[in-house]
């Protein structure tokens, strides 16, 4: 471009590449999607630019795209909504059958063997579940149609036999795989396939949970924290609403989680909500860390997936017999409803985290979102009992705060609170979600989730959830479990100060370790004249 200005003016070079080669750095938002272009693509870009300067053609093209996506998203909502509605009825049958026949829990190890065999038979044993769907939004990764079939069957089998899993994570895989396959059949390009994938996720989540507004934004928000894919706004909203109306027409079993509380916005109530949100942020970190640590321990001690699934099923059965309750088996929506009415066991939130980690780590299939709802609702109810606050309101706040902390999706969490609990306490939900989002750090349930921009300052970080998992060790996990037990037994004023102090010590230790590593890498650089920014970029590379 520099040596041939005529070629640059004629459109033979992508302006992004020209900017990248110049002294000015390319913005992070555009650096992700920069691709080498051919002469045909350059000619197409030149014609598009010429037509864009014509107001008539520009308006007509935009309206055509609107009609195109309305039609296609309606098709996606109908197809994905139908499959998700059948899936919802299947899960409802599985939960009811297990409650009526508790002996079916004894077949959980056999169900684990069947799930591993199914994935191996269809040559899909190395899939990463929801992380595969998120990766497909980031880059050109193909999702086969058999993913939806396998997660459909294996999740129902897991819930039927008492595995502690949810359904919304499975919905993301079902919707994502079907949405991308529709894009394949219609011969869409890679960018439009990503929009189809996101609209499929929105449709499935909406049909399963009955929250179309939250479902529309979840698909756009969950992949890259700090960036919203607004090109998918119309398709996601319309697919979500179509799937929701279809599920409602067939009387899909949506949960009614309405709460009644006469608490008004005031300074004392706001202080309690902030404290609850701070604690929920630490609970969400504990949730994420427990999931990853137990999965790693399973893989270390039981490398064979068949042995791992069978052993995990046996452990869950023994724990249930030891506790003499089935409250922590299955999704646990009945326990969430009880928590919203002010009833909970003291250690319910800790036991649900443990049961969910043991189930998913062993290789059983399902989602983590409903267990996070369970954890947040029971923890919020416990907080209300210990502090004398409104139990329904605290349970609702804890539910959406922990969900926000484990998924890093504040807009989705806020919309879920509005759709499930109404707008009466909207300001409290807003405060709690903001605090939980900030203090939960860069932890995430999903390794593939990218935190593009910092939560604490206006800076570009581009890190993954798995990177933050390396910071805490197993001793930290045990310490957090111990503090949660202290909180449950002796109230927050005993457990909260040690937790803050310990967190400060760990942050200081990590900074020292990073500084040492930075100086060590600096000595091995080829030249000593590079600036600090270049050193950082090299280290990130």
C-alpha cells in the first residue's frame, strides 16, 4: 500500500490491513476479525462502498436485510423452539418420574456408562460442551448436528437418574448446533452462520426458561465480555420471541418464581444488598473453582471415561444416602421455590455446588445455570435468616447475583430478574448485579469465554476464563469452603474480614510472582531497547 498508492486508492488493499501496517495500532474490536482478502473480495468491497454512497440503494439494502433476517429468524425460532419444547417436556417427565420412583437413582452409574458409550459411538467424545458453542462464535469452528441429539438424550438420562445438572446449558448446545446447521443448509457465509448460531441459542433458552428478553441478550453477551454482537440483535430477538410464543402455545412447563416483598428502596436496604452481592461474588468464584478443580481431579485419578462416569455415579449415590435427602439431585427447581418462600437448609448452597461439580466432572451432561440459581437462592435465603432481612427478596437477589458472577453476563442477569420477579425491586437487582459482576473478577464457568475489556478500568485485557483458574490453588478452595461454613454458623461479621484479608494477600502474592516472571522473560528478549508496551505485547503473545 505504501509503495503503490494507486493500488491503495483503487481498493485493492483492505483498509484494515493498511492501518495495521502503519504506525497507528489497530483497535482491538477490529483486530479480532481482520482477515486476508482476495482481489474478488476487494472488488466486492469497492462496489459495496459505491452503493453505500447512494441513499436509495443503501436504504433498500438495509430494508432487504431486515426482511431477510426476520424471515430466517422466524424459521429458526420455529425449528429450535419445537425441539426445545419437546426437550422441556422430556425433562419435566424425567423429574416427575424420579420424584415418584426414587429407586431410579441407583441406575445413575449405568446412565453414566451409557452416556460415555453414546458419545464414543458417534465419535464425539472429545467435545467441550458449551465451550464448543462459544468457540464457534469466536472463530470458524463447525458444530455437528449430532451434538444436539447427544446432549438432548444424555441430559434427560442424567436428570432422570438424579444427576445434579440444569437444562439451559444443554439448550445452548441444542440451539447453537441447530442454528448453525440451518445456516449451512441455506449456504450462508461464516459471519452469517455465527448470527444463526446466536439466534438458535436465544430461541432454545427462551423456549426452555420462558425469558425471551434475557435469552435474546445472552447469546450476544456470553461469548465476549465487553463486546456485544449487535449485528445479531434483530435475529436473536425475533427468534427468541418466536420460540417463546411457540412454547407457550403448547403450554410448556415454565416455572412461576414470583415473590412478594414490601421492601422499599432506602439506605439501610441498599447497604444490605451490597453486602449480599459482595458475598455472592465470592460464592460464584467458589462455584467456578470447584467445578474446574473436581473435573481436574476426576481426570487425574480416573483417566478412563467409563470408570470416571461409573465412579462419579456411585459417589453421588453414597452422598445422597449419607445425607438422607434427594434435595440436591436433579435441577432442584422445587428447592429454589422453597428458598423464595424463606425455607432453606444451612449448607444447601455448598452441597449443591459439590453435587453439581461431582456430576458434571464425572462426565454426565447438562447445564450449570440452574444449579447456580439454586446456589444463589439458598445462599440469599440463608443471608436473610441470619441478618433478619426479607427472605424472598434476598433469595431473588442471590439467585441473579451468583448467575451474573459465574457467567459474566450482567445485562442478561438484569433482564432475568425483571422477567422472573417483576420490576418492584429493580433498583436492588441493579445494585446487586453490578457489584457481583465487578467483584467476581475474571472467573467463569466457560474456558472459551473471552474477557475483552477489563472490569475495573477502561483497558483492553483479552483474557480467557481458564487463565484466571490458574491463580488460585487447591488450598484457596479449601479455605473458601471453610469460610463459607464459618459464615453459616457464626454469621458474616466473623467470616467476612478474614476473607477480605486473605484475598488481599493472594493478590499481592500473584503480583509479585508476575513481576518475577516478567523480569525473567525480559532478560531473554533479543534487544533491550524495546518499550514496556512491546514487552507486554510480546509476553501476551
